[in-house]
C-alpha cells in the first residue's frame, strides 16, 4: 500500500511533462518565418503519418521543421540523461557533459571524423557518431583518472580537470579547423551549437544511439540510487561498483556522442534539467530519469525555437541560448553548494 502514492506521483509527473513536451513541439513546428496555427500543424502531421498527399505548405513542416524539432527533443533528452548519470555516478550535482569536458571530447572526435571522411556523405554519416563516441568515452576516462585519489574522484579536482581538458580539447579542435579550413567551413557554426543541418537521417541515427544508451538506466535505476550512498556502501549492498561505473560511463558517453554528432557543443542542458527535476521530484531515479529526459527535451525544443525566432531572419546558435541561461544557473549552484 505504501508504494501506491509514489506510483501515482510518478505517473502524474511523467504525464504532465509529456503533455508539456507535446505542446512545446507543436508550437515549435508551427512558428517560424511562416507561422502555422497549431490546428493546421497537427493536421499536416496527421496527413503525413497517414500517408496522404501533402499540400505545398505541409512540405515546410515535414522536410524542415518537424525533423529539426524532433532532433532538438532527442538532443535535449540525451544531454539531460547523461547529466543524471554523471551526477549520480560522481555524487556531484555540478557534473554535466559540458563541464566535465565530455562534450568537447565528443566534438574533437567528430571533427577528426569530418576531416577523415572528406566529402563522402556516407562516411560522415557513420564516422562522425563513432568518432564522437570514442572522443567522449576517452575524455571522461581521462578526466576521472586525473581527478582520482586513492580510488575516489574529488569533487573540486573533477571539475577543475574537466574544465582544463575541455579547454585543451577545444583548442585542438580549433587548430584542426584552421589547418583544414577549406573543408571545415560547415563545422564552424556546428561547433557553436546548432541544428541547422537537421534531417530525417540525423533523427534516425540519434534515435538508435539514444535508445541503446537509455537501456542502461532503465535496468539500473536501483543501483543508481544505491551509488548515492557511496562506493563502499554500494559494494556492501551487492553492487559491482567498478563494473557498474564502466557500464554507466559507456552509456552516458554514447548519448552525449549522439547529441554532439548532430548539434555540436551545447552546454548546461545536462546540468540544469536534472538538478531542477531533482529539486522538485526528489532523488529517486525511477522518477528522476524519465522526468529529466522529458524536461531536457522541453528545454532544448524551446531553446531552439528562441534561437530561430528571436532575431529572425538571423539565427542564433542554440549553444549561445543555453549558455545565457545555464551560466547564471551554474553560478547559483556553486553559491548554494558553498553555503551548505
């Protein structure tokens, strides 16, 4: 009987966030250079799903806006999911893919794949996600190794190592872009964080990578809760700590790579949304994981909408929008942590 209220609370929270995400996506698909009413947007999407003949105005929705909005939702979900996993694993509310340098590592891996693939579209479609994944995985492993003392990752050392590695890898990426500038023009805007190259193929690739990475949290929510008690206590409760860390780091790196490979470096989404979800809903990962992924999707869809419309027809890189929101939020977290 005691679990019933908790189950009802989880269902209500997930249902509410799901409705908010649908509303945000409908608005984002409808708003742009040519505004489309919510009713017409829903009708156009329904016609496409049913396989009916699309009118000319539907092409804008199906070929341009809908894949971009879906990709924004996937990227936001991936970054938020990675943030939850890193924060649980390191027991640190300030951990996120951007601050830990994982996004920069994925960006460098993706840039190297761009250079190696040349103009081959097929090679880029496969190589960029793989390069981003390897870059993300190697980066987080190196950061943890630098910050670890006697088998424990110190919070301050972790953040300092992450920031230092992030700047170093970003510098290497910038150097590659200068050396190979003739083939890197399309990467410059991408590295600032943007979804201008969104396509249905990107949506499918990110969907597959995100689904694989999300399988781990689905089966390990209990272990994530236990890890908050500390490595020693988690081991006493039956968790194979080192094996579990490797699995979680691989899953988090995969979803970060999925996001970075199509959107470039977008900061603070993986920091803000898990933390706010935890403040509102508590630390139970059975609720925190789905709530954070939905909230991350909402934040990213709205951020991309703002990037497209605030200075229209000029488009702001969405990474700038999230940084404007996330920078003050990060400072607030630091002040709050110091006061505690």
